[in-house]
């Protein structure tokens, strides 16, 4: 959303608006996080602290480098992807981040000529190893269910929860993305929050239209109310896919709308 901004500038702006944290897409910092030296990692962490901001974690993980694929039939590609995910885990931990969002729709599809069962097995193999590293770094990997128009693998929270159970490591949980959920689920979002409360570790608040909360028709009062009711203590990150009119307006008005919604939950 803040294309062209320096990360320090983003921290300052978000802090001035009243946000508590920033979620980082690693490709906006470098083609590969392996190219970011420890000194620069510490600088980023320090600049967030100077702005009284928390680095929430990472999302959009596999935009770069090219050629990565979580559950590719070729074991060499899976191994390279696992190695890079582990590099991302260490990067996240070095920044003080606590969550990593496993979206990457184009790097996880069930490939032609292969079965869902094969693809699940390959996915579990990669994520189980990565989750062990994440546990050591105090990071939680969060599986994101995405719309069928984005990927043919893990489209519902039930499918994501099943994968979480198969991986079977506490540092591998699920996340709820309102935009994705509105496009793939039959049940209202607040009901899903309650149904999967035990596994939800992270939340993206965005409208079904891909814009920020308050920029569309989704009513966030019951959604935030459900998060309050289940005792959710994690972050609710604003992730948008439509960057109009500008990042300042999106951030300011989305935050204002969410605060009004929280006031509405308190008066229920």
C-alpha cells in the first residue's frame, strides 16, 4: 500500500495516526531477505521502536524470489522453498515479529496431473519442518484460506484447520482474512470467528471488495464483537488490494471506522 515509502516513514506515519503495529511484505524491502544484513535488520527494528510501533510480522511471503512453490511435485523446489521460508522466519524473529501469513496463492495450487492428497502430504512435509524453526524463534505460521478464484488449495477455514491439525505443531495455526472469507464461505464471518476461535492467531480486516474496512458493505461490528467475545488478543491488520485514493486516506479512514465499530461492540 505504501509503495515508494521508506519503511521508517511508514512507521512514523502509522504511529502518528494511532496504529499499534505494521505488518511487512518482505519483497518491499529486498528481493530476498537473505540479502538483508543483521545490521539493517536491527536498524528496522530500532526505527519501529522509535516510532512506538510493533512489527507485527510478515505477509506476501513468496512474491520474490521467483521459482518458489510450497507443494511442488519436484522435491528440489519444495526444499528450496522450505529453506527460504526458514530464512523468512529468522528475518521475522530478528525484527521482533510474531506472525507470518501463509497466503501465496500462486505458489500452492494443486498442479495438473497431481491429486489433492499428494499436495496435502507435500504441504505438511514443508510446514512441519518450518513450524519447528518458527517455534524456536517465537513465530507463529498462520495458514490463510483464500478464495477459489485465487487458488484451488485451502479455500475455507475448515480446510485450513484440517491442515493445521495434520501439521500438528503449536507454532502452525490459522488466520482469518475477511475479504477471502466473504468470497469463499457460506457462514457469516462472526460465526466463523466463534467456530474456529481455538485456532485463530491472526486477522486481516478488509472489505469483500478488496478495499479497507468502511470502504464497502461489510459490517465489521459483529465481526469485531465476535473477536472480543472469544478473547482474541492478536492484531487485526488492514490489508487492502485497491490502493485508491491514497495510502494516507485508506489508513486514516479505515482506523476511524474500526474504532467506531469497537465502540458499537461495547454498547451491545
